[in-house]
C-alpha cells in the first residue's frame, strides 16, 4: 500500500483530517486547563465551574481516543489538588 496507489492517497487525506481534529480537541483541553488554573490562582469564585468544564473536556478527548486515560487521570488529579489547596 504505497502512497502512489489510490488507497494510499485516501489514507493521507484521512490522516490529515484526523490530525487536524485531534489538534483542535487538544487545543480545547489546553485552553480550558489554562482558564481553570488562572481562576484558581486568582482565587476566583467561578474556579470550581471552570475546573468542571476542563475535566469534562478532558473526558471527551479520552472518549475519542485522543488522550490516554492515565494522562487524563493525572491531569485531572493535579487540577483538583490545586483547587483544594
């Protein structure tokens, strides 16, 4: 299955599309994490809600197979630890 064949060309198209989707999903998680951490640092009232949204975003990426479940658990654990501290 080389790239010169029709199926190879299709595979390249599919992988480009998937890569773009994965990058977009990771970006959503990163921005949610940054917002939550910023709120925690500022001792904001809506920090708890932002942490909840970040955890939700992380769980969605794990469901889609973009993030590994152990990494997600580690990130969520660290985030909740920061919130409680």
